[in-house]
C-alpha cells in the first residue's frame, strides 16, 4: 500500500484530500505545515507528498527544497491558488513532480498522484534518481555541476573502470552542446545520473532539468503531459497548463523509458524535436522552445523498430550521440568506489558511523552477478549501514543468497560441463542439479533484464506463474524491487 503525506494548513482541505486518498487505497498521513511534514517524513517516510503552497512557518517551496535535500526520490505535488500559477511552475522547475490549481478537479489530482507513485516505483527499479549530479571520472574529481544553486542536492556518478572512463569522455565532450543524446543500459545502471551530468556540464546548468518517465504516463495523457493543454480541452481541464517541453525551455528535458511512448505520439515528438515547436492540446497557437533533449531506455530500440513498435526516423533523431552504460557485472572494479560512496551517503542520511567494509565482504560483492545493477548494490549498502553494529561491515552480515551465490560459483561446474575431470566427491546427480540451477538463474535474470524488472511480464516470457517466479527469485537471491 502506497503512503501519501497531505500537507495543508486548512483542516477541511486536509480532511477532503485524506478521505479521497483513503478511498483510493492509500495509507494517509497529514501535517498542518512544512515543519510537521518534515518530522513525519523523518519518522515514517512516504511515497508521495501533496502540499499546499501558501502555509505558515514553512511554505510549500521551502518544504519542496527540504524534501529534495533529504528524500530526493519522493515526488512532491504542489497545490496552488489560481493566481499563483507562476510560482507553481517555478516549483516544477525546482524539482516538484507536478502541480494542480485550486479549485482542483479531484480526478485530475488522483491521476497526478497515481502517476507520481508509479514514477517512484519505476525509478526505484530502474535508475538512481536525484535532481542534480556531478560526474566523478577516473581521478575521482568533479567534471561538472548540475542544478540551480548550492541548495540543491548533489550525487556523483562513480566509476574508475576503463568502461566508465569512456563514458566520462563522451559526457565531457558532448555536455555543452545542443546535440540529442540517447542513453542505453540495463535497469539500474544509472542512466538518469548520466543525463543529469550532461545537463550539469552544459551552459544550461542553471536552467530547468525536467524529467518525465514515459512508462508512468497513460497513453491518453501522453500528449498533454509533453505539450500541455488549454482550458476546456477535455473534461477536467479547468485551467490551462504548460507541458514538460514548455517547462524545460532553455534547459534540458529528460525522457526516461522512451520506448514506452505510443506510436501515435512518436510522430508529434519527432516534429517537436525537428522544428522545436508544438501546440498545446486544444490550442491553436504554435509555441517555440529551446530544449536540449536526452532520452534513455533499457530496451533494444533496433529490435523495437524491427517489430514495428518504434519509428526508425525518431530513433536516428534521438541517437545523435549514443551512450551505452555497462552493467555492474562488467565493471566490478568500480564496486569498491561505489561501496565507499554509498557508505558515506547512508552514514549521513541514517546518522551512522560505519567506517569500512571487511575485505572478505568486498570480495563477495565483487564476485556477485548483480542482476539489479547499481540500484541493487545501493539498496544492499543502505541495509548494511542501517543494521551495522560496529564500524565495519562484515562478510557474515551479508545476505545468505549473496554468500551462497559465491559458494555455487566456487564449485567445479564449468570444468565438468566442459569435459574436465569429475571430482570423486561430486555425484552426477549433484552436478546436474547445480547446472540446472545455474541455468534457471541465468534464464530468470535475462527475462527480468528484458522486461525492465517487471515480474509479471518476465513470468509470461518464461511461461511460469508469477508466484513460481517469485519463489525462484527468492531462492536465487534475485530481489524483487
């Protein structure tokens, strides 16, 4: 059950919003102002924050900045009076997920909240969300800064491996250009951080960085999300509203999960990219913008083209500069630096004093396959820091599936299957069992990778039940995120 935090100094409005959200199946917490809201987040967290803009003690914009600083993965929706829409648009540019105006249409607000929760779920599965970033190259030094001032949170793209060194070279070379970039890679490899690093290394760094997860947007709302709409364009459009292209004017627009844009919208997106112009839904005025576009996907777009789901001309317009991120299993030399980075991050967030990781534990981390890539590693390190009893993370404290995966890898499977000598201590039945288990694990990992971590779709590909797949994932240590 997703949890929503409603923040408003008007008691009646808090009650209305809370009742609406509870009917929709949310767990709901309420706060009278930004100070109470931050205390609630620190104690119990939330999946989405819905806040009024004008409040005593701490207004909505100040609350937004604090949430971005402490909980950058929690989407914030700002509710604003009609006369202060300009401030709401500014909130979007600062990092708010969206805004609605009073008097608001309940259906519109429900859709926005559902979209925010869905986006957070996808972000947790597929990327490393953060409003700003500075890339760290082979020397570990910062190569650029993104954001709009020093009060914005900062996150590093960490890597010293040869594969990441090549990525940093491309980022440095193309960051301060208007060229469109297509970032590809498996789920959890940090595609959004690369987009943020590109923005931060450009002359647009003090302009908006606007993100949209295309997989979280219903097909019938995609056009209004990208291009905005005029008042009365459809039921619920009680005011005019700018789309993401307008909000990103002079800045950067990041389209995550670009493969999920429906075919009918691909034509309109292509025109917007080629001509830098579009019309709002229900509008007749042509709007021109200056936007640098970065797209990302974990799918093979050439296969999508061959199967008729993605336009070839749009692909070539997006892939002016392609950047391919390697999976973590191909850059294990980066794991020590990543571990150090996450320990420091969660020491600060969780107020812990973890100083190091045992060498044996680090060896286990470097020998693991990491089907969830950096996201999986970060989730593990947060848990390790949270439950650490001393200054060092020990190998024995790592989850059993990770330790057992190492045990399986040390057994003589490959030599035997390749025709080597069979150990007298290992029966043929045991060898077959281990080989079958390893094959099962590889097939499940591949299916999860191809479906972006979607367990239901992966189960369909493997032609097994979702419950069976979940049991196998638990058996092999493949966490469902």
